[in-house]
C-alpha cells in the first residue's frame, strides 16, 4: 500500500486525484489544505504507511511549494515530489532545483494523473528499497532511445540533443540525455553545460546502487532536461564497461520517462550494451557512400545480434547535389529510410552556439524534420498522426 499526500484547496483536482487512485493504484490519499514546514513530519508520516508521493496542488503559492519541496527533498529524498502547475520552462528549472520530480498539468484527467502518480510511486519504491531489488520486481518504465552510427560526424549528437530537448517539453524533468561517447563526447558543449559530475561518477561508487546518488550526478539543463555528460578526458572513459552501461540505463529508465543516449561512432562495447537495452534505436548515416555502407554493415550486425527493438533510419545532412538519392541509399541498405534531415546552416550554427535547434525554433526544414523525429516518441503525437492517416484513408 502506498500513501499519497495532496496539498491543495482545489476540490476539483482532489476529486480527479481520488478518481486516479481508485482507477488502479493501491494506496490511500491524505489531503491537506495547506502545510507549514513544522507540520511536515506529522503529515508525511504515518506509523503504518510510508508516503511515496507528495503532490503540491493549486491553492498554494508556488514559492511556498518550492520551499517546502526543498526541505522534503533533503529530509526525505525517497518521496517523489510532484508539482501541479502549467508547464513553463522557467518554473520547471526552479522546480528541478527544489527536487520536484514531475510537473502535473492541473487540468489533467484522472487517467493522465494515474499514469504520472504510478511512475512517481515506482521511483519512490526504487529509492526506498534500492534499485537492484526494484529491477527484479518491476519492469523498466522509461523509453531508452539510442542514437548510433558507424561513422563520426554524421549528426548523432545533433539528433540526440534535439530529441532530448523536444521530449523535455512533454516530459519536463523526466527526460535525461546520456553522453555515451565516453572518450570524445560533446553533449556538454552542445548544451553549453559545465558538468560537475560525469558518466564516470555515475557508474562507479555509490551511484551504482542508489538512484538518489545517481540523480545528484546529473546536470540540469534549462530546457527542463537532465544530462549526464562524458568524462573530461579520454583516459577516464577507459574503465567504463558494457555492464556498467547496461546497469546505468536500467537505473535511469526506472526514474525517467525518456532516456536519450548519444553514442560514439561504431559498435564498441559501450554502444552495444546501450543498443541491447534500447527500446528504440535511431541509426544515422549521411548521403555519401562510406557512410551508407557503414550503415548497411551496422544493420547487418544488429540483425545478427537479434536486435528486436523499434528501429528508425535517418539520413542526415540530406543534400541531393552529392549524386546519391534516398532510393539509392534504400537499395544499398535494403530497408526504408524513415526520415531525412536536410543539410542546413541553422544546425551548424546551433552546434556552435551550444543551443540545440529545437530549443529555439521548430521552423525551417531541418528543425521540422528534427521535430518529426522527436514526435515519433510522443504517444500523443503518434495518436494524432494515426487519426490523420485514418481520416485521409477514409476520404480516398
Ligand atoms: N543537418 C545538418 N546540417 C548541417 N550541419 C549539420 C547537420 N547535422 C549535423 N551537422 C553538423 O555536423 C557536425 C557533426 O555533427 P555531430 O552531431 O557532432 O555528429 P556526430 O555526433 O555523429 O559526430 C556538427 O558541426 C553539426 O553542426
Ligand atoms: Mg557526437
């Protein structure tokens, strides 16, 4: 049994949260209209039941909610803190810093509330009991999207950072970008982050067994996502084994809705371990013969290894003037290309300024293509596209 605590004076939200809990969660709901710091322990603790989720609802000033959240986060880090508020990047950033784990749109229907509270519960459980035990008893929940290619310089980091920033809009604070190009990774530069901790800290020591410690090693980015950057020097990356990577991705998937992974060129031990854990593989090539051949070999290896997850094939820096067409590429790789991202100076500019294109705009051919790519991982947009497709078919 779980204990959910809702702090709100909004009875309509209370009714929907109640309906959400009755709709498939096992636990009791405790509602308080307000909460002062000295009442915290009294409200959060019940001898029989530990609180797993604390939801700050409307009716409480945001500053007060965030102040309380920072206290609870320090005193009881196992509790998942959720803030009901309209999504807004500035608020999301202060909320992340206060230890809030998710933001709930106050107008959400019971089903959406149930899904969010269920995830919050699962991550609270994993923090209470340690990730290892949790992994045996519950399936991983987040999507693991791995971006890979045989060659360097084809746009993996560009794609991965833009996917993450875009997903950060639908899952603020529940999206993490991992730089698995452990030796020469440049996610930190693509996001203009100066990380205090890196991948190496995340796979060694206490973080391995404790997702709370792991979370403390993530860097916060102002697009409401977390990032785990590559170590500062190539030598530091040497000790990171495939098993470490697999364990890390499982831990992150149990905490986050989206785990986006950027990789090093080729199919090294770390990339293979990530692809083995991937729910979605994004394979990239550019419009030149070596890159396309590389993709074909990469797909052959994936087939031999029995890679069974969803696969998305992307041609980046699409430019018909080079003598190769998309159908030539499809004939060589023996599969359909899912998406072409055109060559654009906007992309190069965004890399050089450390601001992913989708953070600034969804206009322009390259941004539109990147946005479509990210949309593949958004169930709401998928459903919308399906509806559009059915409508078009019906009109034929
Ligand atoms: N669609 C594109 N149009 C123009 N330049 C691009 C495009 N995609 C990537 N680039 C540029 O190519 C370079 C390599 O991209 P990057 O994402 O770092 O590749 P990788 O991670 O595969 O090594 C970067 O300078 C980036 O700005
Ligand atoms: Mg890269």
